[in-house]
């Protein structure tokens, strides 16, 4: 995304991509309705220039795949950007300009994105997925599910099928203190991982069916 672009361009999300807090978003989050999905599609049309026409993100890790992410996770992350609880210069600029002060707009975009389907993003070298699977089973599966499916009810992101480079970047950002809304207990699990383990973890998750 670019500050100079006029589009709403809403999300540099996660899926960590990676993890969010497992608590409910601040304030009530009504379930999405069909009308919200339709309205959200119209809003998202202004975001597709950065996030892709199918919300597939980018392989370079700068923009995550959002299609199929849990409704509650998207709502929470957008609120966090709006309130300065998650950092990204592009998203902070977008939220400052458009604010999304009315949570109804956030819910509509989230409803649309949650309704989308997409294939796994992939993108790894093809050499580290087995190691990554072992790391995931030990450190992540108890929260994010056996296949990276996450939980909308617990506001746990779906990691399956996320962009490989985005997953890598978010893990490093979390460990290095660049994700202030990232749970401390998750950082403690990720901090001991070496570079090969992080690469393998990202590769394993990127190849899972969302």
C-alpha cells in the first residue's frame, strides 16, 4: 500500500499471520449478515489494488491473504490499527484518513472477506515443511488447531494457506517487538526458534488448505 493512494486499502493483517489475542474483540461483534457481505464487497473493491481482486495478498510478504480469515479476527485487527494497538505505517495512514469510526463499515468488510475461498498460497522452498510441521505441532497446534484453522469464536487467526513470506515476516516482527498486539505467551514460544525452524513453520502453514 502507499500513503499517496486514495483507495481505502484496508488491511495489512494476519494472519499471524500470525497470532492475535485469544480474547473477544473490544465491544460487541454481531455476526455478519448477507447484506453485510454484499456491502463489504463494494467497500473491498477500493482495496483490491493492494490486497488483490480475490484478497489473495502478495507473495513478497508485504500484504497478507485475507480471503477466508475469520470474521472476528479481521474485525479485531482493523480495530487495533485504528486505535494504534498494531503498527504498520501504511495501515495507520489509511485508518487515520478514513477512520472506520463506525464499526459497521469494519464489520461489512470483514464479513465479505470471511466469505471468500482461496487455495493455499504456498511459496516456500519445498524443503522445510516437514520440520515446520513438527514445530507447529509442538508450539502452535493447541491454539491454532491441528491444521492451522484457527477459531472465530476465540478470535484465533486462520494460518492455513497464508502467504509464506508474510508468515515469516510476522514471526520475526513479533519476536523483535514490532507487533505490540501480539500475545506475550506466543512470543515466548516463537523466540527460541532458529531461522530454519521459522522458515519451515511458514512453509508448512502456507501449504495447508485454508
